[in-house]
C-alpha cells in the first residue's frame, strides 16, 4: 500500500528598515486536526482551504494535539502556488503588525479556523521597523 507523507517547512527572512538582517528555517508539525481536515477535503467537504498565517506567543514545542495559536496575530497570505507536489505559501508580516509582541510560534489556519500546522520559533520581539517575509512549503 502506498503511503503519503506530508511535510512542512517554514522559512523566514527578517528585514530591518528594508535591509535583510537574518534568514532562518525549520520543519513544522502537521497537527492531528490538520490531517482530519485533509480527509474532509478529499471527501468533498467545503470550507477547508488555507486562509491565513498566524504568529503567536506560545514558546512550547509543537504537539500533534495543538489546536490554536496563543494571542494570535493574523498575517495575510500574498500568494499560494501548487507545483511539483508542493504547496508554497508566501506571506508578509508587516512593519505595522504585532509590534512589541514576543513572537514564539507560527501556524497555518484554515477557512473554518482549524489549526493545520504549527511551528515553534525562537522568541523574538516584533518591532516597528521589522518586516518578515515568509515562505511555508507543504510537500507530499
């Protein structure tokens, strides 16, 4: 029997006053509810697509039972592209968003508000002159 493996990887590029100051990436965890929603999508259930990215303040490691992002800040997705068995999601955490917040996690949120995947991140303080461009790739 064939088995499908789903993997995710989050990459962030940090810009201070428009100048790239740091790049980092790491694998994420697809949570249990995320897998359940994939099966719902295959069955024809509506309203299960990816809606947004959220940043939050929970520094604990990702767990398959995670259901939400703590103190969420919504981040708009700028594009979604499917190619070569990968979904690439691009987003920008703008200079005016989440300032003075200790950011420790990121999550992919579905249209029905289900947390699909979560990535704990080394804590950093979001400041006004910091913009973060993100790429989140989900691959089969």
